[in-house]
C-alpha cells in the first residue's frame, strides 16, 4: 500500500506515466491512498474501467490553488474506497458507473464554491450509483439536461436539495437509502424513483406538471403538484402526509400488483374539484386511505378498477351501504340511514353494479373495502394460459385438474338480483388466496354456495367451507351480479384461480340460467351425465373435522385471525 499522487495534466487514470512522474510501472493498486493535488491549471482525470479497491481518495489541497479538478467516470467505471473520499470545494466527480466511499465523503475547505458529485457530464448521461455518507454541503445533482441521466443514492444521508429540472433526469434512491432533504424538494421535471427507500422531505415535495414520484418505499412529507404523477410500482408505496391538497390535481397510479398506502390524517385532495385521479393498471392493486375520515378523501375519476383490486377507506360506521348509478358510472357510499355520503366516479369501462362493499377490522378500526364482487374476471386455466371465465365460448379448450384439454360445450350465465335472492343460497362465498393450500386459490375466488371444490378427496360445496375467516359468505353485494358455469362433455374438475372446481352438472333447473334456451337448441333431448366418483359434502357437518382443522391452520399460517 502506497500513497500515489497524480503529476500530469489531464489524462487517463490507467496510464502509469500520469502518476508520481512515471516512477511506478502501474497505476494505483489495492489499498493505495490516492491524491489528486490542486495545480496551477485546471485538469481532468478520466476513469473508464474499474479500479482496485483503494484505501482513500483526495481531490485537492487544503492550501493549494483553487483551479478546478474533475474526476470523470465513463461507462464501466467503478471507484471504491475503504476509507474516505475527500473533495475540495473546487473539485468535481462526475459521469456514470459506481462511486462507493466506505469512509464517507468529506469536504476540504479551500477556496470558494462547493464540491460536487454529478451524474453525467456535459456531453453524456448514464447512471451514477453513489454509496457513502455525504458531508453536508456537497453539491449532488446532474451535469446537464440534454441526456437521459440517473443519479442513484444509497445509504443514509442528509441533503440540502437536488435540482431535478428535466424529464431526462431521474433521482433514484436504492433499497438501503434513507435520504433526508432539509429544504423543499421541487421537481420541475423528471422522476424520483424509490427502490424500497425512505425519503424524508420535511418541507414537502412539489411536483410540477409531468414530474413523477414512483416505486416502492416510504415518503415522509407533503406531496403536491398540478399535473404530476404519483405511482406505486412493483410493491408498496407509503405516503405518510398530505397528498394533493395544494392547488391543482395529481394522478395516483397503481402498477400491476402494487399498493398505495396513504397513512396521513391530513387527507387526500383539496376539494371535489381539485381531487387526484386514481388509476389501477393491473390486478391485485390496493389503494388504502384509512387513517383519515372519508370526509377528507377527495378522489377524481377512478379508472381500471377490476376484479382483484381493492379500495380501502375509513368507514362512516357500522351499516355502511352502496347505491349505484350505472348511467353516471358512480357509486355512493353512505352511512346507515343515508345521513352521510361520498360519491365516487368510475370510468365507462367499469361496471359499477359489480362493485361490492365489505367491512374489515384493521388494527381495531372498521374500514370499508370496495371490490369487484366476482365473477367476471375469475381466471380459468387453458392450454394457452389463464382466461377470464366470461370470455370462454363453446369450443374453447380448458385444462382439467388432471391436465387434459377439453372443449367447452356451454357457458351458463345466471344473473342474481340481490334484493330478491336468498342470501344463504345465492350470495357468493369468498375463498381467500391460499386459504386451501399454498397458492390455492392463487387470488381470492368467489363462487356460488353450491359450487363444489375438491378439498382432499372430497367435493365440498363452498357454502360448507365457510369459517368466517379465510372463507366467508359475502354480506354486502351489488344490486345484481352474474355467476358463470362451464359445462364440458363430462363432469370434471377445472382450475379456477388454480383451485380444482367442478364443471356444471345438470343437478339444477337450466331454466334458472339467462341463456338456457341456447342449451335447449343444442341438446333438445338433454345431456345425461355421470358425476365424478368423489364423496360430496353439502353442509358443514358433513365436512370431516380433519379438513376443518387443516383450513383453520391454513388461516393462521397466512396471517388471519388465530381463532379460525
């Protein structure tokens, strides 16, 4: 290990002639302490490949000149030290690649200005990944706005502010990052991307039109900005303070399988006319704002809401109810007796009549949960992948639980009008994801009470499985909903949300189906069919105690109430 000193004008780091007047045959090696001194003229050191892990790196002198020193990292560069990287006020590290100071970044207080660490150069962009504690006062940011550039920060740091001014600029905070901004963070263009990080913005984040906050992790600080986007992508994004309650509107977006959790008691949106829009982009998305009264939750148009998605809000109280306006694409959530209400507007592609209201207890608090009640969207396994049940047609192939491909002969549709239906016989049974086995069902599955599923070696009617925890009867359903029944050439088990579920067998009157006349036209003499050779449990008392115990244990294993 040696102390190596740069003695050339501008040049390449890897050229031995640029170090110590060419006294060594190699550039700096593992463990060396490297010194780029202040000179009589400005100079640039270019690093284009990985270096050995250095002991330390110093750019500039305490008592030297204030001529600029630039250490430029090109694509493929990696500069890592076990000790500190010390930077004089007139020095800059810029470019792309990896910059990792095991001992943190220190400031050499010589001359005017601030030491800088910049992603990109005047003529290039790329990604600069910076790890290490930054001394307060280091200027961290972007070299230019002309190229796509990402500044990625890791570790724990406290910063003044970063100027993000162009849609070419991304500030990315790594999974290990906890970054505190002590000044207001104003994003006039570009993206803040969280990779599981914690961003603490004590003076808030202001997103200008077109700017975006995205990813997973936690943001502590008010978020505002007209025309901006806040998106949960790839997991859970938690916002702990007010969202969109300054002038203007914000777009809230949930990527496929993502959750946006708003834990603030300061509300969402400013008013009914300045309310963030809410977009669901995939399946299994969750929007939750339960810490604040529903009175202070303002949402604009809601789009993409589909089976498997959830909207969770604080309730008015026990007995909340839904009313629907299909022509206006609205639902109104009301307290018992209708004394208090809040209306939400959905896009035209959403069948609001299929939205169901349930109430859950979370942390001792009753919340309202809005979902698409069923049945459209239930995924059936086919040779080409999974298909929503309502899209199946006569002749389409589905896979049985044994892996055989068989054609659909008929798809029965049965509309239930809830106000005229017997809840015990007609309202859906919800089998929660993994309630029967790992990934069985793969998502919450809703079926009619008499629809049998294979559990062990028994066909058990869904209504007989109810334990009011992991398998429960829906208590709040839309005004009308539709059950779909798949008929094959024989009685079989197909996979609905990865769950073995029986196909239709003629044990009920076909005239109960909306499209029974289609079947009569196809089979005027009927289609006798032999049942599968499994015992059938139609009531809970017929379900073996071993199966009930196993399902209770499953409920505990997936984190549900221990008394299941």
